C-alpha cells in the first residue's frame, strides 16, 4: 500500500515530521517497506533565471545563456530550442548527477565549441518529472532564484510504502491509516464524511440478488450526461505517485476512492447494459466474457458474477468486463457499489489467477457498512469532475450485521501484557480506534466497528491497546525461578540440530532457511512427493507440494549466489522433509551443497569430490552423536545422485543415516543448475537415541606415555573389495593395541594381475603401559594379516 504525505494530511491534522510519522507507523505495527522522497534526489537542483540567450558563435543549434543562479551569474551552453531570455528554468551545478539521463556533470567547466559551460539547464525527462526531452523546463509563475527544484516542480511529496497484514483491510485506505496514527498521538482525524447527493430522477436500472450469500448488499445509481475525458492534473499526479497509470476520469475516480477509503467500486457504460443487473452464480460457457485485463474467462457456479439479461458483466469483487466498460464516448454511467464475501472472492481470484486492487481488498474484508457512503462519495467526485445528473440510489439486499460486542475486563490488559493502565486511558485508545466502550469499573461492553471484524475476543482488544500505547513501553520482567531441579528444556533432536549447525558452519558452510514447500516438477527430480503431500491451498503455484528433500531449494540458492558472483558458495540447512502425510513420514535432516569447482587461487585449486561430501556428512553425523566408527559406506544412493560418484552411510543393512556425493546431471538440469555439484543429506532422526547417563561428566582422558609403533602392510585382493572392510578387519585384529588404520596407497598395473589391486595400509599400535617387544609386535602383525585375509580373501604381498 502506497500513499503520499500530502494525501495523508487530508485525513490527519498533524504537525509531525516525516520521521515522526515513520516511527509512529512502525510502533503501531504498520511495517514500512520504504519511503520514496523525490526531493532528496533533486536536492542539488534549483530554480534559475535566464537573463540572456544568444546564438553560439561556432554552432547553429547551440545557445550561450547567461543565467542568474544560486551560485551567482553563470555562462551555460544549451542546446534546447526553447532556451530564451527571460525564462525561468532549472539549474544543475557542476558535478551534479542527472537522474533521468543517468550521468554526472564534470566537476570542472567544460568547453563546448570553444565556450566554457558552467553547469546545465535541465529538461523534465532529465529530472524524471515528465517525458519531454526536447526542451528545457519553462517554469510558469513567480519563482525566486535558488528555490529547490522539487518544490517548484511539485515533487516534494514523499511516498510511503508499507506492508498491510491480511487481518487489516482498513489499512488499504488512507483514512484507515490516519485513524491509527491519530490514536498513536500523531494528530486528529479530519476525514470528510460523504454527504448524500440528492437524486433527480428514479434509477431506471433494476438490481436483483440471486446469491445473497456471495453478495448480500448491492447499491447502484445512474448518472447521465457525464463527460469522460482525462482526469484533472491533481488526480493524475496522485495516482502516478503511488504507481497507478491514469486511464480516464471515471476509472481514475474509482481508483481514488478505492485507495482513499478502501471502497472498491465499478462503473458501467449504461448504454451497453441490457435489462436487470444481477449478482448470481456463474453458468460456465454461457457466461464466457473478456475481462478488463484482455483475457477471456469462463465463470463456474462457485464464482459470483455480475450479469444483465444478456451478458456476464464481470466477476463480483474481482474484475469487470471489457464489453460494458466506459470509454471517452460514454455519456451515461451506472455506478456499482456492493459488498462481496471475502472467502468466495479469494477462491475466484485463485482459480482465475486474477490480481486486482478490488480483489485485494474484498478478499480481506471491506467495511460492510461502507456501501452507501461509498456510492455517495464517488457520485460527488463524478459530478465535480465529469458533470452529469444523478438518479436516486437503488439498494438490493441488506448490509451484514455488525460484529458482536465484546465483554471486556480491563484487568486483562495487565494480566496479558504487564501494562498497568487506567480504565480511562483504555477507553480513550479504543474510542480513537473507532470502538465504543461503555460500562463501569473494570467491566466494559465494547462495540466493534464494522471495519474491524478481526476483533472477536478480549485478547484482540488487549493487543490493540498494547499496540497503540506502545510495545516498547512494556517493561521486561523475568519469570520467577521455579524451585527444585529442572530437566533440560531442549530435546535430543533440538540439541542435535544445534550441534550440527555449528559443525557445518565450522567447515565453511553458510546456513540457509528455505521453503518447506516446492513445485511438483521439482519434487519429481527427487523421487516425487509422497501420498497426501499435495497442498490444497498453496501460497503460490510454485510451492504446491511438501518437499521430499532439503536439497531442492539449496541447489537453487547456490545457483542464485553463483549468478551474483559469489565464489564457492556453500549452503546448508537443518530442517524437515516429508515422505508421506503420517507422523513418521516427517524427518529432520541436515543437508549441504557446493560446487565441484571452487574458484581461482594463486596456489591453484583442486576440484571437490564425493570424499569431500562424505567428510562433511561424517562431520555432521559425528556432531549429532552418531557412532561414526561403526558406519558402513555403500554405493546405494538413490536416482538423483550420480552413479559411481555417490554413496550412503548406514548403520546395519537397512538404517541409512546419510547420502552423499555428486548430484546427477539430470537432476541439476531439471532445476536449472549450471556446473557440477556435490552435496549430502543426513537424516538426524535415523541416528540411535543416546543412552541416558546419570552423570554428565566427561569421560576420563586416555593418554599413553609410550611411543606408538607404525607398521605398513600391502595386500593383494580383488578390485571390488571395499577399503572400509579392510580397515575394519585390521582394527579388529587387536582392539586394545590397534588405534588407527589408514589406506595410503592403491596400485593397479604392472606386477598386479588383471582384476586385482594392491592396497597398502599404515597400522598404528599404541601400547598403554610398556614398550612392546619385537615378538609382541610380530604377533599383532600376524593377527592383522590373518584377519584381513579372512575378511577379504586377499593375501599379503611379498
């Protein structure tokens, strides 16, 4: 929602500065997205007077102007055909940035065909105040030299853009914003009420409601003899300031009322109507029509349409039709002002994909009692701008009943927020917000205004009181300490997630928080979404199923980072995935991704591979408390991993704790990822629960004063034997003495038979209390050889 400061002051009498209004809005819960202040961009530009303009001695199309500026008298060479003596223009001094042309003037005078030019006289296109680039700005009226250009051009009106929460449709009108700011102490509301316009004749257009649940009240009025041309300059300027394109006077008036009072309306060309106007259910192909967005739609019986006896005129509360729209030749108009059910409006918008200002307001809940004031306000604007003669207002149906009153105990304010406010202050705040409070003592009966149907219980009133009084005025108070011993507040899963986050951050990863939803085709790249995981009410078409893997958005995120020039982007996430819609189908995982190529470095770089991904996965598992020494690696990764460049880490034959390696090129192509990517996904829920310990002390440090003994072994074995099987066999030969086993060489080639491999191990023996004898070392070595040969079928090389 956007509005200008001058627009706000038509509803709010205030002397507050822009900064004070910004602060008050933020404190009252109106989240400001940004403030556009055109005056700041034009701060260097000022009004100047052209005293003399003579032809350039060496250029036919240039003029040498003597200009009276804020910096004194300057000589400026100008190529504009309208430059002349006596005109008032806009001056840019040397070094100024020209926003409309996107360049900066030189900081020193520049010679143009032999004549020095000390600055520039600007066109409206160069300042962004218009589209004329053929001539310089010729200001009309009396302007003092040195006056800021923004003031002279009427561009000194800041535009405030803020986010409207779904429960506050009244903020979609400037009058509603003024009401909240007045309650916050920024001034007094001065919103003009709509004075009824006397009708001159009975309205010839009849209205009927065939679906009152969707449209309970419909008001209309015929205005004949209007002149529909361009809207006045002040109206066009106001709409342009908030990003709307002026269309014609009638359309611009409805847009103005929509933004000014949060009251959408629609205007029909009365000459194009046929018989009675009805709000009814859609009838399929029989109601097919072209909307104002140029697209054709087929209304279903779940959609409310406005129709006459011959045609469908548009979707109620969403968008009107092209055929009955007004044009510059329109002379008689029928003005519609109705109220449409929010849920049905939202469903129609979602089904059709239409986004409009009317739909945006009706789906949130327009004031149910704004129908009559709205049509009177719009009528007065039409008569003032377009002329014409109005009929009497005709109304079909009844406005929905006002919200139920709330029985309110004012002591709830202190109980829920800690704010100790007098009842008089509570009543004052409620009254300024439009509520009506009556009662005695702590017991109040509060009437809820028709534009605040989100307030249904006492807690809602407490929130309003705290919001206006100021959440920053709540004094923080610590909860009292409970007696006795307390169990840890964090669960095992929460502690695991915290430790894994820390471990992955230490390995150079940055944490990401991504959507728990994804697109169906993205889920298909990871095996598809499980049963019952398609969303019935997705927030967008790109997020319509629950994600089966946390890798989906991480891959898209590192591509986005790479596109912006970030070298070696590494991202991880700890969060949920969904395999089906049962409680056991939700798993907590830790996933990470990075590109194989890691950027440039003077010392050279190596490509990352599946072993880097494996190391990252093991680091996450180790931090989570998994028994990493007991894990088995296997080539059983699923289809979205690259075959031969990926694997799994499992505990036993079925319990897979992690998948790691390089992503399949087909998977990356489906997501639009450039290059090769490695990653991992660890299932934290698959890690066995730790045994409950009575003591939380660390285990004693085991340290030996004896020197370790290292021995090398080379085994000849089948090429398909896994290195982990060899390592496990060597460690199992003597668990007390063998503390480490490392593979340091693999050899295939001359001297090694086809289909065989020579694997060399370094085994570390660590005695605890004495030096080992040669005989003891030989005995352990023999046990290692026997264990490896038994487990793998290999033989010790001579």
